């Protein structure tokens, strides 16, 4: 028996209503903020991600689905969208067509992580990117949009954490200070953190190991070494969030797993989903466009994990959708009339009625059972004595009432079903 690959998941028809409910809220919210949808290919040249996200990151060094295709090109299934969106903007000169590009997406992503609750190898993100202005209002918007979406989904157990990583020069200066602080504690660090000491020292803050946490609780913090400009930018972001009544906390230890960030970074955490608790993450990346070979275009964005959000919704029991219904089930009473019944259903379907027929010449009892299983609002009996007299019988399944309708007056059936 061939099964789905570890870490991937079928989204079954019974799951789909919740996905659509979420996507609908995403689409409407993005529209209200005037973001336009973008869809990029599922795979890209590997260099886009290794250069964009950073060679030393876990994503690039351990998690990408990379392979050489038949034309000897190294390609990678997208582990995230930001680099792809920036590539598309540069490639199509969207930045020359308008000063600000506000784009959003809903898309599968691929990372070969160790699967666990809320962590998959193919997962789905919705997110947004705004490129063109270095405005703190856009940073705040990237926190407000997902927060609004999560609130509309009914989620409560949320915390918004924000930080600023400043500009590269202040960060490089700080890294020397952190290195100095850790130098004589190096041997007490975990093996992973000792590796990070050289390649990605800031990520030591992210370690879950007790020995690291013990050391890092006294470490100097980047926020105390920020340059003037970055501090000012951060103050405005905080001010806007406060005025927008977004409850947030500054977490000076928040380091993100991607290297492209400058200035503001943030995560929205849920207390309802266990260890994989980040529902959303993002930040500003003013140097990314240049890093992947374009002009200098400041940008900021966020991405949120749909599986994790739906898990939080399930755990907080926030989404209750009405049972799915169909409008009409055509019950065939006379097996010789099968093609006519099929044709009648076709006519109703053209008029936006959700109609179903029997495909297996089943007994009337079995067809009624099926109509009930499908929550049919109405059943139309096709055949029998009434049909010989030129009439259909239409049964309202909610109250059991039946009406007889001339077979030539199907528009009357339509009017009853549509309630007009
Ligand atoms: P990220 O923090 O890597 O950021 O991912 C964003 C969100 O995707 C996470 O908070 C989480 O909800 C979800 N996610 C990540 N990995 C997995 C996984 N293996 N399984 C399930 N869900 C997962 C980015 O991807 C950046 N591109 C965000 C961004 C946009 N920054 C600027 N613009």
C-alpha cells in the first residue's frame, strides 16, 4: 500500500469547509487593506533561497527539498514565499510600475523538518509582502493584518512579540559584543550552539537547551545597541500598534530563522497548540531585493501557517460551521426514466441548484437514505402514478410536506427551492 509521504497530509472533503472559511476571511481582509494576490511557481532556482534566506539558516542548510532536474539545474520546492515574491517583483519590474507593491498569497510550502503536531513537510501559508517604502506604518500593518484575521477566526490565546534587529552595521557591532560575552562560556554551550557561535550567533537565543538558556539569560541584548534611526523606526511601530489596540510585548530575545531581516521582526504565538506555537512570523527586509540581484527596494511582510491556525481553532473550538446541505435529490421511482431524471437534474444545476441523482439504480429506500445522508432540503420523486398523470411530487424534507407540480412547470420547483 503506497501512503502519503511522512509529514504531508491529505486535506479531505470534510476538512475543506474550514479551509475555505479561513481563506475567505484572509481574502476579505487582504482586500480591505488593498493587497493584490500573487501566485508564484512551486519551485525556483535553488540560489534564490540560499542567497535570500541565508546559507547558515536551518531552512537552507537542513530543510530544503532541493534536486537537480533533467537539465542539470538545481531547483528547490519553495520553503517560503518572500524571496519568490521579491524575485517576481524584480523580474516583472513591478517596482517601476508603482511606488508601492502590496501583495498577498496563499500557498503550499516545503521544508524537510521533523514532523510533529503543527509541523509538516508540506504545509500552507497565507501571507503578505509590501515593497517600496521603508515606512513603520507598513511594519505595523503586517502585524495588524494577521492579528485581525486570527481574531476573526475567534482565537483568544494569542501573544504578539516584536523586536528590532536594526541595520546590519549596528548588528555586526553587537555580534562582536555577544561573541565577547560568550567567549569564556563557549565550552558550556550545547553542541548546536557551539556550531552557531561561528555561523549564526544570534540564533543561540533560540536554543531550547537548558545550558544555553542559563547562559543567554544574562547576555547583552541587541535592542540596547541599536542605531538612532532603527530605534526611532521601532518607536513609531510601537506607537501605531498601541493606537490600533494590538496588545504586544517587546521580546528582545526574539530572533527569527531567516537571515534577511532588518529592523522590525515579530511573531504571533498561540498558547493553545503546544510546542509549535508560532502561528505567524515576519519582519522588515530592506536588503533582500539587492541580495537577489535587484535594485534596492525596502520591504516588509508576514506569513502565517494555516495548519497551525486551524489546530488552534480546533483546540479553542472557535469554528462551528452549519452542516453541508444539498438543495435537491431526485429519487428515481421508475428505472426506465433514468436518463430523463439525469437531464432534469442537469437543468436545475444550470440554475445554481445543488442537485444530486442516483447513479446506481438503487431501491427507493436506499435513495431516500442517501438523500437524508446528504441533508437534501427537497426530494423530487421522478416516476410513479403521479408522473403518469403529468406531475412530480416534491417533498420538503424539513417539514415533510409534499406538493404536486406539473412536469412542464419545472420553474415552479425552482421557485420553491430558491424560496422566491
Ligand atoms: P517562518 O517563521 O519561517 O517565516 O514561517 C511563518 C509561519 O509558517 C510560522 O509561524 C508557522 O506558522 C508556519 N510554518 C513554518 N514552518 C512550518 C512547518 N514545517 N509546518 C507547519 N507550519 C509551518 C517565513 O516563512 C517568512 N517568509 C515570513 C515573512 C514574510 N517574513 C517577511 N515576509
